C-alpha cells in the first residue's frame, strides 16, 4: 500500500518562461507525491523574461486548473524565505541531465545550509521531455521551428501572439 505524505507542502520553483510539457510532467507527478504543491514563479526581471511574472502565473493557472492540490504563487528573494512563508518542508526540482544535477546540487546544499529542515526532492525528467527547456523552446520557436507537443496548446498560442507583437515592434 503506498505511503501517504500527510500535511506535506512542497514548492516547485522556477522561471517557467514559458511552461513546458516537461514542467507539466513534474507538476503532475509532484501533485501525487505531496498533499500541497505550490508552483512558485521567480520574479527576476534582470533575466529579461519573454513573459512577465503575471503572464507566467496566468499561463500556469490555466494548465494546472484540474489539480485540486496545486496552487500558483510567485516570489523574489531567497527561496528558503518563501518556503518558510508557506510552511513548506520540501523543494521539488527536476533533473534532465548531469549538467542539471551539478547546479541543482549546489542550490540544494545552500538551501539546506540556510534551512536544515527544508528538503530538496529531485525527480528525473520523463525521457520524452528530457531535452526540453524553456530557453530552447523560445529559440526554436523564434526561428520558425515547430514546438507542438513541447508546450501546452494555450502556451503555444501565447507564444505566437508574443512573437507577432515583437516582430511588429522590430519592423
């Protein structure tokens, strides 16, 4: 019989610029592992995101609406402070490749140093999504390549509208 995680709140942080089907896979799997999963959009305008934090939050809410234990929030500053605000005891992170692991290990160890009660749980990416990143999706899309099946359909529509706007500005 599977063990239930009573009262465990996890945070899945990221930029989600835009959300991909790889992110959605982790959200679906995380929603089964934890009682409450908070998807937290990083507010870091120095990264010059394609979509504003508000737009990314709206996209996430559209695609996770069916998960009763999943909510969407945003944060700036230290993730450990954000986790404390929500009484979260777990950080959920995805690993696609060895290069992800090296970076994620550093972050997990720093977060553990800042809050020893906050655990980081790594889920391996589904092999169907292991090559997908938001950066790569934006690059392929901007060069006219198909991103069908890499992002939810509503996200693809938003990308089309955004790129049309950007091209009109540049013309």
